[in-house]
C-alpha cells in the first residue's frame, strides 16, 4: 500500500509467493523487525524525472514537519533570496538548492526510522536514501548513548569514554579543592596572593619571593639551558661596598596535608577509577560481540593463499569440512586479487568522468567521441559568456594551483585525463593478477570457530610450512599450511592495500614516523618562538590551531602507508597524532620552560602557559570544529555556483573525520591535566568543561556534519584502554613525584658552613640580562635600582633540577639530595638539602608509589603481549571470546558480505570492483534507490574479454514466483544467458554466494537450479 503523494520506485513484476521459506529471509526479516529497510533495487535505473519526483515528495514531507537542519532553514528563508549567494537563482533550468539540501539531509546525514517503524526509546538507523518509510534526522544534544551503537561499537565506546573521564575530572577537581584553596591563600603566597590573576590563583604560581645573597652562585647557572633565567639573577653593591650576587628565592611553603595528600589521593582515585573503567569497557566489548553479531564473527581471512588459487569453489570445498550443525555450510567466498594499480586507474578515471558529466548536458552520448567533443566546445563557449563575480575571480586565481593536483580541471582537461587513463587501464588489463587474500564466510559462528581452531598454528610453523602442525585434512591442496585469522568488518577492509607485505608496511611507517617527528620539531620551534616573542596567549592559540590542523596534514602523509583494514589505519593515525599533540600540548611547555620559572607568574612561565593552553582548548578548539569551514565552503560558496544538479549535490558530502583523530583530542586533554595536576589542580575543572564540550560537540558533528564512515569495532577503544589511559596515569604519578621532589624550584640551599650575608640596602642592582629588578609593593610591581636584603643567610646553588641528580632520577625520593645514585641512598648533614621535613616525609611515600605504579604498568602493558608474541611463534594462540549466538548468517539482516569496493573522496557511495552476478546483492552493505549496482561497478568502464558481460543488466521484465528472489544471483535470472566466469583468467576480485537450503527451495520454485 503506497501512501498518497509518495512516488514509488519502479518494481520488477512479481507473482505472490507460493509459500514461506523454512527460515525467514533477509528481506522479510528486515521489514518485520523494524530494522533498516529498502527495496534494494538493482538492474533498474530511475529516470531523472522519477528521481526529481522522489526529492520533491521528500521536500514536501520536510516542509510539513519542519524537521530540517538550521542551516537549511537559513538558506531557504534568507540566503537563497540573494543573488550574491545564489547567482543562478533566476535562471531557467538551473540546479536547485532545495533539492541539494534534500539530498544532503536524506542521503548523507544519518536518519532514524520513525512512525510505525519507530521503537520506543530505541533509535534504529535507516538506510541512506530511504524514502519509502518514514524517517527523520537524529536529535543533536539529546541523542542518547544507546543510539550510538548504530555507528558501531567503536563509536559507542568513544563517547562513553569521554563521558566517563569528564566525570573523573569533576570528582578529581572536587578532591583538590583543599589544594586550590591553599594555593590562593596568604598562607602560601603571603601578602602577594591578591596580585595573581584569577585563573592562576588556584595554582602553584609563587609570588611570595625575595632577593637573597648567593655570593658563590655562578651566573652561568641562570643564563643557560636548562635554566635560562637571567631575570632571577642580579649583581648589586652591598652596604659594605662589595659587589655580590643576588638570586630570587621562592618562599611559598609546601604543606603536605593541603597540597601533597590531596594530589596523592587524586592519583589513587584516578588509578582505581581507570582500572574499573577498563574492566567495564572490556566487558562492554564482549557484550557487544555477543549481542550484536557481525560478519567477522562468521568469517575467516586466509592471509597466504597460493597465487593461482582464484576459484571460489575450491575455497568453499576446502572450508566446508569445518561447517558445523544442520545449517553449517560456507555461504560466501571472496578472493581479493593484487590488482590495486588497475583499480586505482579505473577509480580515478570514473571520478574524472563524473566531473565531466556534471559539466555537460544530460543527453550527451559518451560512447560517441565526436558528440562529446562537440559538447565540450559548446560548454567552453557557454562558460566564456557567464558573468564572473568577485568570488568567481578569486576561484580563477587559485585554480592553476589546484590543477597541479588534478583538481578544478575544465571539461577539455577532464576529457584528456579520461582518455589517458582509459589507455592506461587497457594496458594494465593485460597483466596477470594473483590471489592476495581470501575471505570465507560460514553460515554459523561455530563453523568459523572450528576453522580457526583447526588451522591454529605458530608463526615458525607457518613460515617453514610444517604440515605436521595441523591434521592432514587441514592442508590446502595437500601441500600448504594456511595462515588464517578473524578479519575486520566488511566496510573496514581496505581492498586496495591488501597485497602489501609486512616489510613494505613497516618501511612505509618508519618513513612517516620520521616525517612526523620532523613536523613535531618544526611546530615545537614555532610555538617556542611565538611564546618568547609575543606571549603565551598567542602560543596557546597557535598550539590549538596546529593540533586542529595536523589531521589534514596527516591525511596526506598517510597516503604513503598501506593498511589492510580501517582499524590498522586508525591506530596509525592515533599513534602519530597522539605523539604530536601530547608533545606540543604537554611535554613541550615543561621542556622549554627554565627550571626556576616553573612557579613563576610571568606570561611566559610554565603555569601561565598551561593555563592559556587550556583556556584556548575551552573555546577555540570547539569553535574550529563547529565552524566546519571546509564543508561550509562547499555548501555555501561552491554549491550555489554549480552548473548542474549533480555537481551541486556533489558538494554536499559532509565533513571528513577519523575516529582515531577524535581519540587523540580526547586523550590529549587527559594527559595535559594529569601531567600538570600537582602545580595546576584547577586544571581538573578545565578538563571537565573541555571534555563535556567535546562530548556534545562531537555528538552534534556525528549527526549534522560528519560524512558516513565505516562501522568500526572496538580496536581503538581497546588500544586506548591498554596503552594510552595507562600512560596518562603513569605520567600523573611520575611527574607529580618529580614536582614535589624539586619544589620550591629556585636552585637554592642553605650553606653547610652557616655562611652569613650582609643585610641592608643593596644599590646598583642590575639583572643578568641588563634589565632592572622588579618587586611587588602592595598591588604594584615597579622597577627599582636598590633593594633591601633582610635574610642573613648566604645561600648556595644546589641540584634541585632532576637533570642534576646522580644516576637514574627515579624514584624521586629524599635520597636525591644525597648526590648518590643508589635507590636506597640517604642524605645526611653533609649534604645540601632543600626539602622541608614535611616534604621529606611526603616525597618518600610519593616517590616509591610512583615507581611501583610505573613498574606495575610496564608489566601489565607489555608482559602479556610479549608472552603472547613469543608463544605465537611456536603454536597458535587463537581463543574464541564470548558465547556463539544461534543466529544463521543468512537470516541476520543487519550484516553483509565481503564485496571489494573503493570509496573516493567526494563520492557518496563506493565503487564496486568485482563481478557480483554470482552474489546475493542484498548482502551488499549499501544501496542507491536511483541507480543499479552496475552503475557503480568499475569493471564495465573499460570492457575486457575476461568479463562475462560488458553491458548493464536490465531487469524490467524479470518476474519471480517469490519476492525473496529479487536481487539474488543475477547470473541465474530467468531468460539470462548463462555464461561461466573464467576464474583463472579473471583480472578482478571474485565473489560468490552459496545459497542455504531454505534459499534453494525458494529458487527451485522459480525454476532456478543450483546443480553446479
């Protein structure tokens, strides 16, 4: 029953089903369960008029409900009425912005089922482009956590991790209120406490300081790295007429019960909370694996297939022995070939062809070269006559630069590129291609687990092909020991990078790591110079800008790398971005700040710099994300100036993002706050606000800005849980122990011989850098020529800085005052000491606690992995996780098969690069209701003799007794000429589906026999 006003897509003629199959089919299950629904039309391409009718119907529904994005409302009501925004608004036949926005909101942005298909408290994602059932956009800030699983378990775990650590930050901040209060009191800073700015008052910034005599101090100790602090060293004339040295001494008092213990208590809380959260995340991963079975749960990947093993039937026959139970069988086989060069050329050619098609009229016959050239000539003349506005002139100025990278080409240049790539593709088609990876999908989870267990072998056995490592019936072709593993999800496979070797991948990663280190060095130098020359406010903003810009740079850099799946790619992004952001945001400030400036209040000192950085992260970073400047440029500048509807729609693609990049932005904040928690405890409240903002901003971006991405598993969450969360806790413990051991950061100790200094007024005071000395007098800090010294002690320089400690700096206990390297050394009255009695007691506890945490973390992080690595050399280490679910693969409507495809930037849907005529098209993970799968298949772009057909299929007159047969093994459709595919001669990856028993019964009703 079609709702009035809704245009239904053309359907092939079908007869009513004679009887139900023994098990519910994929299509019926999808509709009955209220899950994702689609006609999954293939072989039928809608006309432009039919597509426009669907968009018009969707627009009417949107207008009636008013449920649109704010940007769309603003464009429709205001911007689209101005010529400067939409120059072609009054042209007849010009592309329409309202259609482009409907396309964007219904085909790009995620939507959920509603109406009769809505389930209370549950959001079920609709297929993109769904128009036959009622859908609406996801809510933004009120999107519940339970809905995020529709984007994959990886997305769910990311958001729950942010939320958890935001709460951790809030609780930790509350624990440190006593420290925050003490830092801002006169007990810590004396009468100068009110002179500190609001944001710094709750930190260890010390303004309670005085100039003291240090006659033996060497000026080089205050004028060179790591303590280039000439402003804290001066020469002056003493009352007795002698010239002596003056050094600035910090008088802020360490109070263990108000400073040390809250910090140590926070460390204990963070440790316990992080451990509990890691257990929770792990349990949640297992629960997701059990509750939401995926294709990977049914599949194995053969990592070392023989090069000539391209026949799917051979692989099916080999793995069929592992199938378990009544439903046990091999259901799908995918043989991926090493034809990356060919597919890349075809994909690039198709992209250029699509650009050309957007520029030329719809009625051009692209099989007629002469007609195409004539259309290009007409297009060139039309462009010359078009008025060029201010923005158009800017675009023309930058176009030559973009053309160097194959962008912004005119129609003639596009045609030239298409011709060259066509010739290149024909050349590559004559090469022989081999099997590189094989994906085998069983009907049951038991089949997969049995195969992985039976073929479980050590790396040494696999390398030497020791057939005795597994039973004889597990030898492929009786001569090869197969290396098998559970693969990533189908949408996460990077099919164009499967043939890269381990050595090649490692070499490429070494190169990119080296380049990343170079970028870090350059960025660090830039930040240092800006901080020195302009100030920390600008260096903090520069740090935020560099951190936000690095993902785009890294995207280009990672083009050098090869990754077999999206999880591996994201981990590489995660590692490099974490290295970049942690160093720039956390380690750099500590490294470049002079030692005695650690507690300073000057804008270039350490704590003000960290405060400026966190303030910048609080407003600038979310502002840059929400501005979405690249996507808005496309939607609001380029799209209104498009010359065809298809070109206009192509600018509405959503923003590029990577989950690994978002993880680094999140862990960066945790690292910085933990790293400086001892001296900046109010940073916990900054961290809470920043993470809370990130949580809601990323939710908004997920449903309103970001482009569709592959569904990712728990790889990144597991990576964070095992490594980065642990490293932040270790950094908390170790850095805080060093902080308390080096306090008060002035390099001064009382002399052993009780030397005294002359007290009184010192004149002709001049700092080491030639500037005048400043001291606080009330609320003012004037420059002076003379000062009064009231401390009778003639201090000496001592090794507070950990760089001056003997031997290994850890543990940072009172033993560092002894000048000895031993862990258990003790200081005595013959040693220069700087710690108070309370500090001695506290640092002894904190230092040893830090060393225990460090050693325990190293063992927990690496011991298990090293043991498993060594064990894997000599025997298989596969162990199934969780309980197998009694759900057959063919009956699970939420999962799909491994179909080689490639997604190019700017494309809404991927390109297929294999023959799918022997495949159930309902198991392809996406569908275009307007175009057939053949339309997206690259193998038809440059026909080759190895193909069984070279033209698009047409299903208009196909009829079936059972509706479940539509889209099912095109090679066997009625009236289709049966042609066998020559697997050995194939130049494209091979996919084949093997129907289940209940599917064979349906096929038999329609006279389709699977006797081969």
